[in-house]
């Protein structure tokens, strides 16, 4: 097999620029782990640079044609190609409790879901790097006060330091997407355990942004806030005006209210 045919239903756009592929691979710091999982390797443009690093590389790929290509062209991957859907597969079957990094040129149609899945496994993922649609990469890294700042921004930055690295033009893909791409790196915070109930924190953030035009006093009504608590000035704000740290403090106040 000479090459893999890009499949629209899988959101495949194959990167053709070797320098950009190498730069994405180099985004990994290799600190705190000995294994890396690449999601959606396609024909291995990024994989080849990962295999040069002093780290054990695994790939997970849902496309059978890509799996066949990788098996034929990358002997170092033999036994390390997981022919599964990352969003549904129990990756502990491969890594157990060992820490591992995640990297990839992620399909745009599921890239946010990949981040949320990684957040669920944050205890085992000290680092995450890769390419997204530019708007999504910017959203992950955005700070408070912006229209694109939202659930993905707050929840990711609660546990990781997020850094937007560089922009990738449309013409270095086959087929070219209709939008620019952006590469980011997430490094897990040294102290990434929140000083609040994490389930409640997620719920507060999601509920607030689901009605982002309303003040918190109105968007968080379902939490049955006491009249006394509702007098707190933080409830005059809209969700995009709160930093991740502000949301942690807000969650503490709601927890103390008896939720």
C-alpha cells in the first residue's frame, strides 16, 4: 500500500509538511513519563519523529486502512498499534497505571472530545500536545474576558498549564481543510488536585457557561443558592469574567451553602 485515502467521515486531513511534523513532535518535553500515545497517526508523518525520541511510542487508530499502512511501513510499531476508537477504548489495558503523554494531529470533529477524555485521565497524563482547528486550540489556551473563553478553557486550565505554540496554514494538508490549525502544549500542574469537590466544580462551570449571557445569580439558580449567598458580588458577574481560580472559589462558596 503506497498511501492511505483520506476519509471525510473520519475528518482526515493528512499533514504533508515534514518540518511542521517534527516541530509538533518536539513540543513534547519528555518530562515525567516514558511512554507516549499518538492519536490518529494516519500515515505516520508525526510518528516517524516520535520513534526517533528516547521514548516508547504507541499509536491508536480507528481507520483500518491506516493500521494496515503503519504495520507495513513502521516495523518499530509492531505490537504497539491499537486498532480502536480512543474515545471509547479503555487505554488502561495498554498502560495500566503508568504515566503517558498524548500527542496527535487530531481530527477536528472530535478534538474537543479528545481533550475532555484526556481530562478524565489526568492522573496518568502529565503532558498533552498536538494540532487542532486554530479556533479550538485558542479556546483551550484563552484567558478570561474573551468571547471564546469557555468550558474547555476553564476545565483544562484547572489542571494544566496551556500554551499556544504556533499556527499551521491550510496548504500543508492533503486534502487541505477550510480553516487554519493551531498547535498547543498542555503541561499538568505540579499541584493539580483541586481544593474542592471536582464533580461539583465541573458542574458549576458547565452550568454557568450553558447560559453565558446571564449573570451567575441567574444561571446558577438550580443550585438553590441562599439569599445570603446571592448577595455576594461574584454573582453579579458573567462566567467569562471569572478565571479558573475564581471558579474554584465560587465552587467553595456553593459547597459551603450546602449543595
